[in-house]
């Protein structure tokens, strides 16, 4: 593996026992050799996933419940939401 990485056996041995740190630029090549992800080499379980977009589950349920209300009550709730949002600005 030392030869594949282009380092001496001694340098590689130092990496193995923690006397030297592997250069960040070498991580992609090392990950490829080990058939793993750079994130796993760094101790991260998986690459961070982008945050899920859209309403939170509770908010989604509330929207669904709101859609079942009569129109007059829907308007009342929407006016309350508009008032709160305007005050937040």
C-alpha cells in the first residue's frame, strides 16, 4: 500500500501507529484503495445529507386538518397567521 500511495514503508508504518498524520490530499486515493468513503476514514458515518425541505410533519398534519375546516374558519386561521408573520418582520 505504501508503494501505491507513493510513500516509503517507514512513512506508512508511522501512519499506521499514529506517529504521522496522513496528508488531507492523500485521503481520496487512500479511500479508493480501501474501497471506502473519505468520510468513513475521517470517522464520519456518512456524508451529511442536505436538510429535508418542506413543512415539518406536525405542520403538515395541521395544514391537512385546516383544509378540512369550513372556508370561514380557514380564512380566520389564515388572517391570524398573516398577523403573526407581519409582527415577526
